[in-house]
């Protein structure tokens, strides 16, 4: 997931279906997110970038750094100040839905059914050739390209249904804090634990009023319930994000050597490392855990007040904003260091 200076945001989820996943090296979903953000200044242009790259290069390859092969197709939630799209893929084939009302989410399943606003030119012909669709009944992308009973999609247990339920519960009154609560929800499975831990979280405010800045909150750390959402605003001469930049390994990086992924280097950035050490404290010492979490929430609340003030007063202090995110990270690291025994 990510955002760019034009207020375009893209989120990405792994999906599987009837179309075979390609293990050969091609573009990963994460590559497509980055390329869409690099090249587009609107949500629909980002969609165009992604589908053009899919057609030219395809998608596939190992998405896991390690010897375990883990491959999948991709779905994307793409938004800007004015519009939002869902783009879902199966190999080089795809369908897109323009979001025009209500709430919409994606998770680890195809979710576009009969409301298809754009599609791959051979999407339906290919489905007919494979025997997935008879060409007579109404075309349902998710039902055709996966094994879903789409009639039960919003009532079946699972992350997609739970995400929709939580969003729908707050429909018409969703704030950035509401979104953070949803991302922190563990009973629903939105905030994942175990082997497939929620790696990091992001919430963006995209005002339709262009005089207001787009504001993006990032944790940069796993488990949003035990992380701090820190605001980032694109402005000229932004300070370097040294504490949240992963180390680089140049030509020695195992990603750049064939065969790939023969060993796994430590890519954790400084914030990630201190956060992990702090989590060990949380898990072992109840009293220290409470102090630590209270201090994290206090920092977060102060940041929220600052953002509310920017949105209400329409005033950006450029000198302060260039250091906003890096300073938040330093404050967060300071909290961790004060609670970690030497």
C-alpha cells in the first residue's frame, strides 16, 4: 500500500481463483502498487498503468523472501480526492468497478460481481473458452473466475465480510479514527496474528477541497493495536525518513542474485527493531506494558489534535511539516527506549 504527492492511494491484497497462479518471475502486486503510484496523478490513471503493465509483463513470481514459494493474483483499492476504483485480477485478465456510493473494501477474495465498469477485452471470451461461463446468464466476475457463491459473499465468515460489516456499521460517519479502530480489530481477523501478521497499516484523509492537504497516517510497524499511527504530508524538501528506511545491500542483495532468496538478510529499519524489542516487554511485563501503551496512545492523540487543527484552520507550517513524520518516529522510538531495559 502507499500514496503519492498527487493524493493517489493504492492498497493491495492477495487473491486466488480458477486461473492458475504463475510461479515464473513477473510483476508482483507490490511492484504494481509502486509503479502505479510513480506514474499516475489520478486513481483512474493508476488503474490504467497497472492494467497496461499486466498486459505487457504479466504478474507472478514468489512474493515471499525465503525458500517457501508463495504466489498469488492481486486485487487493488485505488483512490484519489475525487474517485475510487476496485481493480481485481486473474492472470492478465481483470475487471474494475468504480465506487460511487456507500462503503467498499477488498480482502483475500475476488469481490467484483456484476457491476463491472471496465474490463479486459477478452475477459468474457476467455471465461467461455474455459467453460466457466455459458455466455447466457448475467456475467458475475467473482463467481466466474473463482469458486465463490457471491450471493452469500457479504454474510459468510471471513475478513472480506467482516471488513464490510465494520465499515457499514459506521457508514456516513467514518473518520480517520474510525478507520484505525477497524484496522486494529482482532476478532474480525482484519488485524491478523500468527504467521501472516498484519505487517503495517495506513489510513489516508483525501479532502475533496483542494486547498486542504492529503494526510496519510502510517504505522511502519506490525500489529496496529500495538503501534502508533503517524501523519505524513507531502511537501517540498521533506526531511529524509532515515528511521523508517530499510537497509540496502547493493549487488550483494540475495534478491538480485540467481537463484533468488538463498538467504534472508535483516531488512528491519530502526523503528521496526525498537518496536519489536518493546513488544517483547509488553508480552512479559504487565505493568511496563500498560505504561508503554499509554504513552503510545498519548503521543497518537497529540498528533491527531495537530492534524485536526491543520484541517480546520487550513494552515500548514511548512518548516514544521517537513519534519512532521521523522519527528513522530523519533518520539515513538524514545518511548520504546525508555521502556526497554538495557
